[in-house]
C-alpha cells in the first residue's frame, strides 16, 4: 500500500488554503509548517508566460533517507500504509532527518524539541475522512489515497491524467518519492527544479 | 545551512583525539617519545570526552543521548560515532592504566596499535555521518577523508608540540615530525579533492583562506621548520586547529539540501 497525495497543478491556484488547514487541524506551532506552497516561475516571454505552484510536503518516499539516518527509529515508514511518520516519543531532536530529507519539508519544533512533518492526518483518515489539506482545497486540486488501489481517489486522478502530465519531484538518488503531481503540458512545462 | 557549533566542536575534538591516539601508537612502534605518551593519552581522553559532551548540546535535550545510546546498534551515523567514541575512550583508558602500572612493553604496544586503528576510524566516522544523497556538497567520500586527514594533522602536530614541550630528544622529535608533516600533506590533498569534487562551491574566506592558507600551507611551513626552531611546533598546532575548524565550518555553510522547498517558501522565493 502506498498512501499519498496526488496534486493536480492544473487546478492549484497557490492560495495557501492547504497550509492554513494543515496548521489548524494539526495545531502546528506559530512559524512552523508541515506543508508550504512554492511558486515555480513565471517563465517565458510575454505573451507566452507560464507559472505553476508546487504544494510541498513530505513526499512519502518508498526509500526514505530520513528513516535511514534516524538513530533511534523515531522516523519510520509504516509498512501497512506506506506513510512516513515520526514517533515523537522516540525523537531526540538531533535533526539529522532534516539534513537527510531531499526536499527540506521537515520542521523542528522549538517548544517540544522534536522534528515534525506531514502525517497525512491519520486522526482523520482512520475515520474515513480526508486529510485537512485535501478536504479544504478550494480548487479540488488535491486527492488522497492508495495509488496501488484503482478505486482510490488518488489512483483515479492519476488514471484520468495523460501520461505526459504525471510527475514526481526529482529524486537525488534512490529515495523514490511517491507523491504525484499532475501538470499538463498545455498549462505549463514541468521543470525539474535542480 | 547555519554552522551547527556543537557538532563542529564534537567533530573537531573527537577527530583530534583520534589523531592523537594514532600518533601515540606510532610512537610506540618507533619506540620514541617515552616522556610524552602519558600526557598525550590523557589529552586524547579529555578531547574525546569533551567532544562527546559538546555533541549532546545539539540534541533537543542533552539527556536524549541516553535514547541514542539505547539504540546504538541502529548503525546510523550518530550510532557509529557513539560506538567509536566509546571504543576509543576504553582503549585510551586501558592504555593509560597499563602505562601507569608499568605493564609489559609488549602488551602496551599491542594496545597502542589497537588505539592507532580505532583513532583513525574515529577521525573518519565523525565526517562519514554527513555523507548523504540529499546533500550534494557533502555526498562524497572526500568529506570524511578530509575529516580523517584533519584529525591526523591536529593530533600529529599536537603530539609533536608535546614532545617539544617535554624536551624530548631532538632526533625523536624529528622522526615524529616527519609523520605530522605527512598528515598535513594528506590534509592538503584531501581538502583540495573535496573542493574539486564539490565544484568549488566552498566559502572562499573560510575554506581557501582559513582551511587551505592558514590551516594547511602555514601549518606545513611551521612543521617543516620545527627542526630549526622547535617553538614553531606550537604554531603548527594552532594553524592545524584553525584548518580543522574551517573545514567543518565550510562544510556546514555549503550544506544546501537537494530541494530546500520550505526554505524557499519561507522567503517567498520562486523556483
């Protein structure tokens, strides 16, 4: 099972509602984030200008580098759901996982002295609800589910998109990020960013 | 990335302590520096212990080191550092006790040679934990090899300075000084290899000014002239320590991550 987000960048307007919803649902400290939205572009020459937004959060890597460097096993990938999580009771705040994360999407909580990240809201999904960022997305750009299950919202969104619209963030080596971004060439050309 | 000073100090002191153990072993093999070995192993122990204490300041809470120790066989970078720190402290303590009790020279020499191997490993592993695919400017074996060379250079120059301070035989000082010089030459090669393999992205003032010019070139000049003016051994120690600090600082400053998305978002930057 590979539970993750599928984000349709053709629809994303960069409004940051997902960021606010995440902070509200997960009580994320002031100044900290579990997800953020980064603008890509604008690029091109007028009038052929294009821009899109990357909502960034944990990519739920299949081979997570954060897990490999964790000295206490606090960072782990749940074998049942495929979600990368942090057991805060085991986290010693060494921040090696933050150095090892290829995407810089972990945050250090100065109050509780532990590292935090997107959890895909297990407190909600356990009750068949959607993660807060998915539920509150104004443009219906976010989908959640097991991409190996054809009946999930996430798998359906991928199936509905053309093959040249399916993207992942670049992989520095063998991290295998699972999160999928949909961006059609007619909206903007996908940029590798590195 | 900001310099993480507790980790820098840990890498510096533990590397220097490991380098010192390596030179104690070398002196046992050559049968020289008899009057300096005891103080040298005490200094090595202090360096290792103080370095270890400095590293816990990086954790969320210093007491969290107990959790890391409880999971020591996870063999993460931190665990391997802890394992070698413990091994080196034990070996150094055994050597100290055997020297104090005036055990047989043969058995002391065996322990010293073990200490030489573990000391070299210590200086290497304090840099090896940073080799990770998400940090393109750290992801090269030249980084831990630079840490190793720096540890040996600091340990070697410090050992020679101790010999000078203890007024050891000039010929013996000369013999150990050749090896300190070799460590510095190794440092020059490894530092330059690290700079080349990272595409010359390292901070100009910190790396080229402090690590190369002061920490390596000036240290080599001082070490090469110890036979003419023994007091230059102290200058060599100072220079090599500056080089050790600068290498580690340059590494932290070059740590940019693969795609630092939150950092970009924090300044409302665009990709």
